[in-house]
């Protein structure tokens, strides 16, 4: 199961007001997902975890592109955090829980 949560409420409010054009604001996006482990061996789990982290970094990197295509004149990532955790519950297959947070400095159109 994959859950994606993007929190840009302040950005959306500011973007619809012409009085805010040219204003620089902080925008944040957060993502989380839970992925079933495909192979229970440690080396395979580590490789899958690495791929999940990379996917979250790539998604965060695309965030500025999405903002530039819609409401931003400029956008730069100011902070990014990605973490994973392998959950092993008795009687159930292991799962990788991953989350990411990206902060961006955005100048509004």
C-alpha cells in the first residue's frame, strides 16, 4: 500500500492572490509509503530499501518542476529528509516503511 501526502496549503492560498506575485515563501511536501519486502534475505532487503529511498529522493527533486509548471517563478530545495524502517512482525512478511520531507524556497508568479 502506498500513501502520498502533499502539504502545500499555505502555498496554494498565496498562489491565488495577485498581491503575492514575486513574494518568496517556504513550501513543504511530505510523502510516506509502506512496501512489502519482496525477498526476506538481508542483502535483498537492503537493496530494496535503497531503491525506495532513491525513489523518494527522485520524487522530491521533481517537486520544484511541478511548482515551476504551475505557480512558481523560481524554486530551490532548501532541506530534504528521507528515512526508512524495516518492520518485521511475527507471522507476517517484512515491510519497509519510508517517509520523506522536502522544504523549498519558492518565488510566486
